[in-house]
C-alpha cells in the first residue's frame, strides 16, 4: 500500500488519518509484532489487535483497521 509511510511517527502532521498502530514509547511502528487479532466490526473492517514492541518491550491493544495491520504484517514478512 503505497499510501502508508514506512514508519509512523505520531507527532508528524503528514501522516495518514486513522488509528495506525505505533509504539508510544519508541514513537514508531518499525518494531511492532502482532500478538493476536480479534474482529470488532466486520462491516467496517475494525480489529482489536494486541501488539508487542521488539525494541522497548512495550505492549498494547489497539482498535485499528485491516489496512493498517496489513501494512505492519507485510513489513515483518519482508524482513
């Protein structure tokens, strides 16, 4: 998906709108690993996703979209 930046920095004003997953401690999505996924709203493609950060060890659950999770998973598979 070419509309997404390779790394999300939440303080950057030019990031896409939506609930893109990111690590609040590291201020990036580069080190995220998906731990588990649950469907919240199938029609709107909203998921509850548990993420772990390999850099700082942080973890959180976030309501996000299928597209944002796919971008994180695609990057992990490419490495």
